[in-house]
């Protein structure tokens, strides 16, 4: 509990940064967004194992102890792989700390030759990571625009309230249908979200731009939240089911996977680790706030708040987020450069 939360949060941030920094620009979209797929897959498989092992004992181990032991397998395998050096160090980190020869070797291993040369030839705004003061109150105008773009996407992800909807969704649906039916329906909706996330990560990030996916996803969620709110007030079970399905699928096809990709790739190396940590912290704080507030206020008021949050997110994404697909990480600074910037 006390260690699991920080460890999982730190892992999410580190994996997002690592995937962005080691993936070639042509496949960075798929690689970065796959993190959300595996998070959803892990939740689904964990729930499945929980059901299969319910009330099972084996060699004196209770069901919860068996679940705990199963949860140790992948972390141990991953730790051994990292310890044996099977994963290369991030070339962007190596460049940041002055290990240029090691960075060249790693880039040659991970990226096409032209892309590696482009990354090595790109000018750098600084030779060391920026302090936290630059993350919270940036003095470089380009850093400011980068960080605002990352924070806007983090805000949109957290403000979506998807964690609260998944947690309290069955109870919300149970207001318009039998509780047992509501649970069964929501299991189907959760599976639809998993499939949508896989589709979004494996196909949509190839077919559409990051910006188009973010805008389309959040705009669709805003419309679906209106339908969800209307369905609640008129007592229409079918309207709520359809709206829930559209909401979760839109999240899974767009901002769900794309946020894990966009946040680290929109920041340059000197601010990436701290900026991404701050942005993902915003996501967790907002998700926690939704989880805490949702059951304390009237359901109708919470759903109207969801509408407002998604509409605001759509406007912020439209004005603050540029397109980053197909750009080498070292070229992201040029996207945010305006006349008069150094």
C-alpha cells in the first residue's frame, strides 16, 4: 500500500519517458501509447485471476495470498532483465549527461541512421537538466509553451473523470436498472474500453495525428457526457448505456493512450523527466479528487461537472497543443519557437 502507490506512479512516468526517448519517430506513437493498453490489460487480467482464485487455497496459501504471489512474477522478471542490461540506457539521457559516444552507439542500435544523425546534430538549449523552479515557473518562453501543452493534456486526462466513472459506474447505472444487470453491463463496457484502447494504440496513432486524436476524443467525450447527464435526469437506462459506451470508447481510442505518448515527447530532454513527473502528478491528483467528490455530491451535479470539464479540456487542447507526430525529439523545440525566441 504505502510503497505500492509511489512505485506504480514512478513506474508509469519512467516507462512513458523511456519509451519516448528510445523509440524511432516512425513507431514512437504505437510504442508510447501501448503503455495504456498494458495498464488496461493488467487490470483486466488481475480481475480475471481474482475471480478464478476466489475462495481457493493452495498449500496453505489463501486466495489473496495467491494473488499477491502472482503479482510478483512480472516485476521480478522485469528487474532481472534490467539488472542484466537487456534494456539499453536512454540515448537522450546519455546526451544530457555528456556521454556522447555511448549515446551514438545506442542511437545506432535503436534508430535508422538518418534519424540518429539528426538527433546528434540538433543544437541543445542546455547541457544539464533544469531545476524544479523552471518546471513550476518557467523563464524560457519555449519551455513555458512546452510545459503548458503537457499540463493541458494532463488536465484533460484527469478532468475526464474516467477513474470515477469506472469506479462508480455500476452504481450509477443501478439507478435506472437492476443492480445485477448494471454490473453485467459495466463488465461489457470495461471490455469495450480495453478493445478501444488497443485499437487506438495499434491503428489510430498510425492513421491520425496526435492533435486530431486528442481533440476528437475529448469532444466526443463531452457530447457523451451530455447524453449521460440527460439519460440520468430522464431515467433512460438505454441512453445511459449508450452514452457510457461512447464515453469509454472515445477515451480508449484517444486521450487514454495518447496522453502517455504526448506528455513526454512534447518536452525537451532538459525538462522532460521533471515536467512529465509533474504532469502525471496532476493526472493522479485530479483522478483522486474526482473519486473523492463524486460520491459526496448529487449524481446529476457530478455529471454536469463532467460536461463542463470536458468542454473546457477541448478548448484548451485546441489552443495549446501542437502536432508532434513524425518529429524527432530534438526537433520539438522548433515547434514551439516563435519570432523573437532564442
